[in-house]
């Protein structure tokens, strides 16, 4: 069973993330980490592998800057077998559809039965790339998975809904979007960290994928950021330290003042 | 209809028009008026849910209805996006607006692949300049607001719930049944084998005007009974932090934050929530934030509008009583 996990390096959620003067993410400002939702996708892949008694092969597929191997290495330490990084200066400033085309072209060079992705990325939170990749590759698309069961020729998913879940099934190969309900991502073991050093991360340029900067990347981005500004500051916090009845009375009064009740 | 603004409607599990579609339709109608462009709705639904088209037409001058049985039996994203893409090829609208809901995001992603159009996501403000829509969104969990535009004359926008207040048009529009041509690309459908309902249909968290959320300080599943009680008396929905979800006190569907939902309610009541950044990024754009916490130095003290320093197990029952007395 060959599983590909889409993995995006994102700025760590420290409160220090920022854009550079070019209005693109300033990658030097904050250390990069694996996008938290992608860690659930990887955890899902590892659990599917374990459920098959180890009979699975996990490839991490990333589009990212030349520094991305540092981030990919952590995924290898968690238990993935290898990484494939698509990195090219022409991809700086790529929009969502460019990203989807690049990942789709990279998938075409890999053999796989299942692709796993996270719900969205913590930087932009668009959550549209996985669906676009599935459509470009013609893969059945099963999103918002709270649980995944993998057979030899099909995959079954509980797709979370507002009131419960829908049971979905599709033949392989397929694309599944995993949620946090899959389970807590494991920490890499010392053995995993040591082993990750010798695992391969293959780097591909756009040319390697048969793509050019006229088709994908910053030069042909379909969207552009015009300006960025901090939100209006919130007013100072009003603090209530009275006993419960009086505190509750003040909350009710506050809500009434703001016409919420 | 060349150059028009289209709203892609969403049908809820009950077969009615999703609330988000009313908001997006209102926003698009105002935008069309400002831009001097035609505005229309598109609804792809199984025949039994076709009444949702009439609901959408209360907000828009014209609604195209595609009756598509598979939109009821299969995951909606592919049948909806395929039909909309075929209609886009026929009528050549310029911009498509959808809700930034789980289903809306999926449809937007498939549509971007089918049309090759750009997507601007999670809009919280939409304006118009000569070149087309300008879309405001918050990034890095609300720490920065950006305004973006499309490079070409076309694109797809997903709009966050509570961005616009739904208001019906002065007169209802027309509903036209249409049959889209064959899509250029045939994508695999995914069949829904079973729909499992675990809890009563509640207002979607993202749509809720009031959210009462609990964190580690709530202490357990029983404590969430109290959270629910306060939510009920305020007509709101229940949210939670990752710590509460990981502890098994409440299902993941209630989680707000970095790996959960992003919400923008009128009131966010945070009970026993410290306000760690992973939670804050999901709720800090709420209009009013009220927190109850024993620790006056918890991070939530820095961004709440009102902080009650105290024991939530004393304050909340009192609050429930006073609110009941007020409304009763």
C-alpha cells in the first residue's frame, strides 16, 4: 500500500508571524514547522500502516522553499519513509491553483494508492488545495475524515457533519482529507530521529515536472495581495472581581449595553 | 450574463438553503449594485430540495436551478462544481461567491481546478475597484488583515459566516430550471452510504451569533452541561478548546482554534479558557469577548472585553438565573 501525505511547512504559530515588504510570508521571521493539520494527516497514514502490520510505504510530498527539508525531516522522524520536495525560485508567490497544479504534476510522477492531506494550513486557512489536486488528478475526494478504514482496493471514511457523520466509500486510488479527530500526532522517537537522517528527500524543480514558470508560480499568480494592516486594537479589558451574584449582574448589564441581549 | 457575479448556493442536510447562502447572496447583490454587474444565483440540488432555489430567489433577481439527483445521494462537491463549471462555460460570469463552509471550500477547490480560476478565501469584507472585487481577509489567526484582488478578470471567493447580514431583496427574483451541458471533465462521484446523526441538529458553530465555549477549567463532560445551559439561555452554540476535546469531554466538531473552526460571533463567552494562541486564532475576531477565569493573569485577560475573575461553577449558574429572570 503506497500512501502519499501532502505536507506544508508553515510559520510556527507564535504570534510573531509576519509578511515581508513584498507582502509574502516572511519565512526568516519565524521558524517553520509542519502545518499542524498535516501532522494529523501523517498520523492517519502511520496508523493505517500499523493497522496493516507495517505493510505500507509513506511518501511526504511538499512544495516549499529550499529550506523545507528541515521541516520534512520531522515527518520522516515520525515514521514516513521518504520525502519529495518540489522547490523552485519561480514558485515564490504561487497562488492556490498553481500550488494544486504543481502537487498534481508531482503526484503524476509517484506511484500511490492513497493521498492524505490536512483540512487547511494554519497560515492562510483556505482549505481548497486538496480538493483542487483531487479534481486535477481525477481522484475520488473524501474530505473531513474523522476516521479512515483502508481496504486493499477501497477506502471508507466517516466524513464529519454538523450533527454526526456521513459514511463514504471510494475505490483506490483516492484523496482523503484527515481531521484532528484521527488522533493525536506522535512525537518522533529518538530512534526515529536518528533514522530520519539517512532517509531520502528528493528535490524536484519545475522543469523536472515538465512545468514552466509560464504555467505556474509567482509570475502567473491568479491572486495578489494589495495591502496588509494590523486589525484595530481592542479596547482595554474591563475586569470584574466581585462575588458571583454581583459579577453576573455586571455581565448581564454589559451584554445589555452592547445590545447582545 | 457575461461578466456577472454568481452566488453558488449551498443546501443544508435538511434540504433547505444554508444560512450562509443568504448572507453571501446579500453581499453579492450589494456588490453587483456597486459594480454595475448582473448578479444571479446558481443552485444545484436534488429534486426534493429544489425549494431552496425559491429561498435563494428571495435575495437575488435571478436563480438558475439545476436539479441533480446525485447532489443528494453523493458528496455534493463534485456534482455541484461540475454543473456550475458547465454553466460558467455557457454564460461566462466573471466571479463566483460561495460560503467558506466545509462544503463551500470543497466546491471552490474543485471549481478552481475545473475552471483554472484563482480563489480568494475566508473573505470578511468585499469591496469593488475597477479591476474587480477586493477581498479582505485575516491571516495568521487574525493578527493581520490583508486586501487582495484577482489578477485576471475572474475568480472564486469564499466568504466567512457572519460577514454580511442577510436581507431579502425588495422583490423576489425568478427561478429558471436549466440543464447544464456535459462537463468538459468527468470527475468521480463519492457515494454516501449512510448518514449518521449523533446529536440534534444545532445551529452550525460558524453561523452562531453567540458562542459559549469551555476549556480545561470546565473540568469534564458534566461541566459542559453548564456550558450548554448558558448557551441555551443565550440562544447560542457550544464551543470548546482543543484541551477539552482531547480530554473527550466534547466532540471535535465543537473545537475552535488552530486545528478546529474559525468563528466570528457577536458574543464569545469563554469559560475556563486560558486563551492560548492556538485557541485565540480561532475566535479573536469575535465582536465581544467575555471571559470567566480564576486566573487574572491568563492570556485571555489581554484580549477579552470583559473578564470575570472567579469560579465559573459559581458565576455561570448565577448568570443563567439572572438571564432567565430577565427574559422570563
